[in-house]
């Protein structure tokens, strides 16, 4: 399975391995499946999932499998009363996307949630784009508000 190969390569990234608190995501459509990291929550970093705030930014709520509800755009997210922390209190964040380039830029779904939130961080966590090799391209168009990632991991390469 390709997702498992991506996760094996991710385990080689020191900033992921050494993280105490990590932002994950619940995959949509054909995104890399990171849910095995949630299933092994007791033996790894404490997992947090993004929840959209009214201002278009994200906060990360503690993972509780019994407390996942429907969010905007079909995204499953923690229910509103699950305790949350700001993104800047995480050590690392796994970031999904449609495409990633060789300079670690990301094409998301177009709403800018991750970019807005990262731009507001006092202390930016280590950001890791999670992709399949077919999602890697040489270059993507960027806007001034786009925030490049620190690392991109696919099943074949770490950038």
C-alpha cells in the first residue's frame, strides 16, 4: 500500500520522530491515509486534528475517535467542545494537498486555511507535506500569502 510506504519514509524525518505533539488530518478523497498514526496514538506523539474557526484559521483539537463530526467542505473534524490548542503549540504538522513542488510549495483546496494559520503563528511548527509521488511537480504558481512547508514526504522521496 502506497500510504504505508509514505508513513515509513515519514518515520525517518527527525522532526516527526522527536515530536511530542503532532497535527494530523483525516484524509479526504485520495489523500495519503495517515490514520494509522492515530491508531498508534498511545505509542507515539499526542495527535491533534484541525478544526476550522469562523475567521478561516485552524486550531488543533485533541484526537478523540468518539468525538469526530462533520465540518465545512465535507471535512471531518473534532466536535466543537473537544479541547484544542493553537497550531504554534504543536511540534510538527502533517499537511495534505493536491500538489507539491520541489521548493516545498503546496497547492491545497483553495481556501488557504493552513496558510492563514501558519502566517499567524508565533512559533511555527515543523510542517511536513504528505504526498504520493504523482503529486510532486517541478514548480507551482504561488501567491505572496503562501507559506512554504519545511519538508515534503512521498513514498519515493523526501524534500
